[in-house]
């Protein structure tokens, strides 16, 4: 008999106290995540944090050293085991790491193989293959040999093979790796399209902007441990800081840049809410390459509005004023993986910049 304290009907996947050891090394430690039906959960962490190991355990490619994985099948949550793995995993599409295919086969052959492997109805198979290939704009390539494909095109075929049997749950490990900007946008739009038709998506990445664009909730993992799991808005509110970017019509000359910065410090310092000792914090900066000013503030929209009004009142000709979401997530991520706390402390813009360049691919 299935034993659970509470079977929440919204929960479709549950990781319960999952630990995976390789010898003395803990790749994943006491991981707990619940994923609800129809949502996109982003699994965010640097390379080597434990993302792929977690997904391989869900695919039953690896077995947890400790803990349990529960998946909804036949209307109830069931603990994944050797006894029931076949039918529980048939309703899941997996893309684990970079897909590799024989060079002399075609997308049609690959997709037919995976669909048949998952028991997709034969009478509908050809139509389904055509539909999926068209989704990715690869119809004219359907009978071309894979060896002629770019890395990005092969990645698309990998994602297509994960959804060919029309699963309710889709697990994608770094799906945008190797894709050019246009292809990344296409994959992002496709993921959102899958959500609209009711699919549940578990998406891992170390690309911060990729997660922020699509995820309903974000689980941040570092060194095998979950350091945060919440909506992006809630995580940002805990961080209690954001960055404002603004551009002026008249860019400051090099010889008077320091004068401008000093004046901005004088008029804006009371409204940032960053720190009681704001003079000790490098809270304002000018990015010469982009011709923009950056202001660290506490994330409160009221402060954001006051800062803009103050700039205009002092006759600064502001032509661009924004609080980029990706930037917020970058700072939050760095703080969480550095401190392991869901309440990051204030830090300077310059101190985080070098880490951002390492952790964020654009």
C-alpha cells in the first residue's frame, strides 16, 4: 500500500530527503522539492552543483543513496522503484545533458524510435512526428542525415525526442546549451507553449536569464544542497536589493564624470534604502561601455519612483530607466550560493561583477 502523510492532488513530483553519494562525496544532500501539475520549475545552479545528478535519479539512471522520489501515476503519488519505473517514467519526457545520435540516421528515424520505445500509438505516429518537427522549424530536415546538422539543430532534435510521445511531464537538463540566440528564443517560446497546454516542466540551467524568463518557481542548488525554493518575486523580496539602470541624453564627459557622480550621490543617497552606512557602500557606478549609470537600491518600487522623480527634478535628461530582472536574479544567486542564506546581505556592484561574468552566459 502507498503510504503518504498527505497526498496533495496538485503535486505531481516529490523529491523527499534525496541524497546521492559517490564514495565519500555527497553530490546531492537531503534534497526536498515538490513540483505542481502545470507549472515550470527552474533548477538553477553552477556547473557541478548537483542538477544533472538529481535529474538522472528521477530518470532512474542513478539510484538515490538515501531518500525517495514520488511521481504521480494512475491518479496517485507512487514511490519510484524498479517495480513501477516503466509505467511511471513512460509519462515523462527526458533530455538529460547533451544528446548524441548516430550521424547516418535522420530525425524521422530517431523520433520514430523514441516514440515506439514509449509505446506511442502506431496509427498516429507519422502525424505526430510531422507535428513535432514542424514545431521546431525542421520540416525540411526531417530526412537529412544528422551528421550534416549543427550542434544547435541536434539539440532541437534531442528536445523533440523528449516530447515525441506527448508526455505530461517534461524534464530538460540544460536545453539551451549550444544554441544561438535565435534558437534559444525558439526553445524558450516552445517551453512556454508546452505550459499553456498543461504540461509540467522541470528545467535545469546555469543560465540565469533563461530560468527567469520561463519559471513559475525556482530551486537554487549549490554544492548539492537546496539554498532557496520560491517564486522569483518572493526571492527578490528577500534579497531586499535591486539595481536601477538609467541612461542620460547627454552622456557625461570623462573630465566631469566624477562631478556628476558626486552630485548624484548627494541627491539620491536618502532614497536608496541600501544601508544606514551608505557612504561605505559603492552603490552607484557608471558603465562606460554601455553609457549607463547603475544604482543599488532596496528594491522597493516606492524608492524606485522617488529616485526617478528626483533625477527629473534636478533636470537630468533621463531617456532610459529600468530594473532588469536578470540582473536581480544574478545578484540574488551570487549571494545565495556564497552565503547559503535566503537573506543575502548588501554588497557592492563592483564586487559582484566579476562573479556575474563567470556565472552568466549571454
